């Protein structure tokens, strides 16, 4: 979709909110909390950002972007080049972080990780299910949308490291996490890697499927044991040899078969592919534990195979 930047405002330290509208004035469309959009930036970069505006406003989408020190250029391009009137291209929305039914919700956001969480919180607040948000940041000025969360009172814990020291997440969730009473919990976490890692370690003791995480960046995979695998593309009638060091996605593209992709590092969900036979070895940051176990879909940009052969619906 051809779009244009229709607004920009500073919402926290090094964080801008960008509003987007279609260039032809038509609606952008509906989306659900947790969704992200692919933003094609001036200069050719494509980045995924969570939609964090009002899902009921189908004419205007907003994203919020932290200027990441030492980043790969996407956030810098947003901060330097996206001003009202700038033309951009959008793809999506896509939701790899949907709000599932539960008896209560626990949200954990670290810094800019609030972007997918804030709309989930607002959605939960409109329903009957109890919820709580733990929102961690370096200091108050780094907390985007703290003002927007203020009406929710005690349901939101704002944790500023500068004021309270580094948060012990295990202790902070002790009486709110899945181990506490109160029915089947769903825990949503988005933020920097150390926070995700801490929550994932806690989740080892939770019922399967409790934790849902959204990562900004790829998880490092051990590729040292990779070997050539055979991939059969059922619909295309092709069988490919995929050597170590080459992704299934690259092999499929080299064979001349068109498939959708965007991030190419296992974080966006665009290359999700149905697995018809074989056992995928998941290396993405998108699928939850249940989907990994089921093994009937995979992200072919990074994932490989536990079985010598995979049959894909391509
Ligand atoms: S292209 Fe983004 S997950 Fe594969």
C-alpha cells in the first residue's frame, strides 16, 4: 500500500510516534492488538513495527520507534527521514502475537516493547478478564505511553530502574504469574533480550502454552551441525537440496519459485509455510511452544529440519 506520514510526535526519550495514512485517502484497514506492519523506508530498508494506535481507527495507523544506538539502520532512518509528507510503502498487517482466550492476562513490557502490549492492555481493559501490566524502563522519560496507561490505575505497575533499581521479574510476578491462584493465565512479554530470557526461564515451570513472547531481533542459532537436507515442494513438483549455510527460503527462490518474505531472520512471520511431512527444527522467534510442537508450520527463512527430508506446501 502506498502511504504517507501524516503525523509525528516525540513520545519518550529517543522515541517517536509516526502516524500513517493512505496516499489515496482510502482506509488502511482493520487490525488486531499484537499486529505489526512491514514499513518500507526511504533508502530501501524494510522493518516490522507493531501497530500501537487505536484499532478502531482504520484510516490511520501509528507505530512508535526507538532510535536504537548501534542498530541496523531502520530506527535511524525512521528518526531522520520520516516527517509529515514522506511517502512510504506498507505491507500487512500481520499478527504473530495474538491475544488468546484466558482467565487472566499478565503483560510484561520492557522499554519500547510496550508497543504491541499497549493495545492488548486496552483490549483486555474493555473485557471482563482480569489483567495486570508490569512495564519496565530505564527511567520515567523512557516510558512511551505511560500517560495512556495512567487511567488503568493499579492494574499497571510502572517500574523505573532509576527509581527502584533493576527489577527482579520473578519476585514482581510472584503473586500475579501463572503460579499464583486465579485460573488459566496467558503471559505476554515483549522487550529487550535479557527481559525475555528472564521470563522464559520462569516459564519453564508454567503450564505449556502460557507464555507468548515477541522478539525484535533474531535468536542466535547454533548452525555448526547443519548438513544438506532435502526439501520437496509439493505444489511446484520440485525437490531441492539445501546445503548448510543456505536457508530453505534462499533455495526455493534460487529454484525460481516465488514465496513471500520480509525480515529473513525469523522475526516477522511473513514466510510461514505449511509442512506436509517431516519434522521442522524451529529457529524462528515467532512460533509459540504449541505451534513448535505441532510442527505443521515453519518459517523457512531460518528454520531447518530434524528429519532428512521435509515436504512443504509450496
Ligand atoms: S521472512 Fe520474516 S520470519 Fe521469515
